[in-house]
C-alpha cells in the first residue's frame, strides 16, 4: 500500500454446475450462499451443494398398451402431473 500499488488480497470464485439456468436466476442464491466465505482465508476450495430448483412428479398406474393394434385408444390419464 505504501508503494501505491494494488495488492491482491483474496479471490472468491463461485460457480454453478446446473445447465439450463441463467445467471439472473442463480446469482442471488449463489451470492447468499457464498457471502460468509468472502474475505475469509481457506486451505482450499470449500464446496457447498444446494439445490435451487424443486419439483414434484406424480406417476399414475401403469397401463399396458398393445403396440400391434394401431388404432387402439389410449387410456385416460388417472392422475395429473405437476
């Protein structure tokens, strides 16, 4: 500092390994999770895994459809998927 030269004090790197999401979608969550690590010395990488996306799949009763009957009607859905 006395020499008037900037000194690199630390580096914080934050990455996301999920495809199909944008920086706008992930950055607020990533910054919140990474916040406690800013400015702290570590002995190496600190890995934090957190799922940001949530979903639910409901599977109805399986139905066997004969592939040899080309005009056979498909069974009506027994439940709704969300």
